[in-house]
């Protein structure tokens, strides 16, 4: 029996909401500053998934401005790709906890494919936190 897309979205939202607010905030507050610096604008995340296992976390979502719009790619490293229509508003990140905080192991902005497919192998992260792997 096929899973309806609406049901799947609700399930994903429940899993995100079950994460402690403190953990969600810590992860997103770690990820936000370097992305805002690179994009030269304030951003907010529309989260698709946050998966955590031990000291590892995977975050996947969409980027929006504080006005709720797709970020402007003008003047960013993504401007050329955007001009060809090869730029998405997606963001994926692998984070690792060390000491009292989280740090970014790798992140990718605007992938039009599954850019994190080999991160589990490359960084020896738990395969289970990624929605798709090779």
C-alpha cells in the first residue's frame, strides 16, 4: 500500500518536533552563521529532517530569507548556477558534537542531486542518519 505524501510529511514533522528544542536550536544556530556569511543575507531554515545518532547529526532543509522568500543568489558563489537554473534552495549538513558544542563537518547549499550520498563513508558517520546513501 503506497504511503500518502501528506502522511509522510506529518510523520517527518513529528520526528523533528520530538527532538528537544535545545538540540534543534544548537544545531541550527551552529549552521546559520557560516551560511548567512556565504549568502550575505539573513536566512531561516525550513527543516525537512534532523537525524541525530550519538555525536553525529544530519540536517536537511530549505533556505528562506526572513521574509519567507528563496534567497537571492546574486553576488554569491551560487549566482552562475542560479542563472542557468541549476541552483536549488536546499541545504544539507553533517554536524558532529565535540566537547560542549556542535561543529559543521560538511554542508552543501543548492544541490540539485543527493550531495550527501557518500558523507557517511567519507567521515565515518552513522549511515542510519542519512535518508539516502550509496
